[in-house]
C-alpha cells in the first residue's frame, strides 16, 4: 500500500500565529515518517500559504522565505494542493491534513470548512464544534443548557459600547460589581483579556477587548485554582487526568503563559478525588455538548469549597514543549508518538 500523504498546516493569521509555530515542530517530531509522506504548509500572518521544506525552517523562522505557494484544491474529485512557483505548477495529492493552528482562521471552523468541501480528512473537531468553541459567547449558551456552572456575565457589543458606554458601565456595576474579567468573545492566548477593578480600568478593558472582537464578555471574577482537562477520542471521547496552571502573574495573561518562566503547570495536582472526577465528567459532557470530535482541552476554575466552574474549551490546544494537552496524556501512559498517531487515525475514522 502507498504511504498516505499527510500535510501539517501551521502559522496562520490569528494573534496566536507564533504559538502555532511552537506547537507545529512538536507535532511534526512525533509523526511516524515511515508511515506517512509528510508535507509542511505554513500560513503567514498575512494569509499567504507556502510549502515548507523542513521542520528546522519552522524552528528558525526561515520558512517564511519559501518561494513555493501551496494552494489547497477545493475540488473534491482532485484532493490535494497545487504547488506553484514562478515557472511551473505541480499537483500534489493529499490524504489527510493536520491543522496545528490556534485561534481565528484555524481553530474556528474556517479551515475545517475548506477541508470538508475538499473532502480531505483532517484531525480534530469539525466545523460546528470549532466555530462554537471559538466563540465564548455561544459556548456559554450551549454549556448553560448542560447545567454546568460558569461565571455570570454581561454581554456587550462594540456598537453598544460606541453608542452608550455609560449605560454598560452602570449595568456591569449593578449586575456584577468589581472585580470583573473582560474578554473578546473570540480570541485566545489571553489576547485582549483584562481584569478591571474600577470604572477607569473597566473602560480601558472594554476598549482593549473591542479591538479583538465585536462581541465582548464581562464576567464575574472567579477566585479559584485553574484546572485543565484533556479530551481525546471520537464523538464518544475520554478525559485525561487534570492539570493545574500556577500563573506567575495576577492572572494567566499572555506574558505569564509564554514569557514568564515562573509560571508553572502541574500534572495531577493535589485535589480531592471527587473534584477531579467532577472536572473530568464535565469536560466530556462539554466536549459532547459542543459536538466535539478528536481532541479538546477543557479549562475550569475550582473554588476553595470544591465548586467546579467551567471557563473555556479549546479545540486545537497548544502542543508546545510546555503545553498541558500532551503532558496530560503522557501522564496517562499515552506517549506523544501514540497521541499524534491516534489523532491521525481518528481523522480517517470520522463517521
Ligand atoms: N471569570 C474569570 N475569573 C477569574 N479569572 C479569569 C476569568 N476569566 C479569565 N480569567 C483569567 O484570564 C485568563 C485568560 O482567560 P480565558 O478566558 O482563558 O481566555 P483565553 O481564551 O485567551 O485563554 C484565564 O486563564 C484566567 O487566568
Ligand atoms: Mg484560556
């Protein structure tokens, strides 16, 4: 049998472009090259798709100089990509795609939609689960139906903010009080997320969030530990154990996530067994509730009294050297090689 052609797509147009470039080598290193012919497709921040020669080019950033355009064919009778240079165009068939893209135009159902059109199997959640999970607003609506506790929130639209900011400030103060967390509905890596402790900082936080999205959430602050759970499988998936984020900053902002060496992640933290079970059970229910398939990381707060509060679901979680998703599976005895292989197997097995 011929080896399947597998393309890893990384980079992307979102604010999490750089994180994707850290995740991708970590995925690629664990793909079985005996089993698959590997193709690397990088998407620049501007949205230019290029064929990338080797994983080292991702590590040193030189992939952006590639002179070969990679254009996915949308023709379902001709599955693959066109490789275009100045003087020639070649067609390269593809059997499966592994999107290692975080955030908008990657984790939000857009690339999943392209691959559905092209009828090329791909790793991870489908269009609906990706789009729903990218949008914290819509996720809240769906999860509230499951009866799982979430932070109370006030929804804000950019145009309301432009029209009557005073009314919004008053509503937040009346319904939530301070402190609150303000976040864009669709972002990631804490981009545009701020804590507000008074009117002045709330104004600032709303203006920051509105630069990322038209829809903004103002949430009650949850005081608790940040606990994450990995989900893996088909439509009936399994939960890993749990991990904890120990942020070096006041909250887990972009800097604390990626630049501050004092931030730590702990696998299997000290937590009562029943709390861990509640987190794991909620993670699987939320994954199923958004129609998840393949993988997701589901994030919670656990309050001092043991109450479990859902925060967000990430359908293409970080896969960097310090990322929780692969670590949680390693702790369960699933090596990174096995994890990557299982994700690819699930792509082919999608019903
Ligand atoms: N309601 C909240 N209460 C307390 N902390 C919060 C709340 N919402 C967000 N945070 C803090 O902000 C961080 C980023 O917010 P999150 O909703 O996870 O957005 P992102 O998708 O960018 O990761 C969280 O990891 C947490 O530290
Ligand atoms: Mg988060």
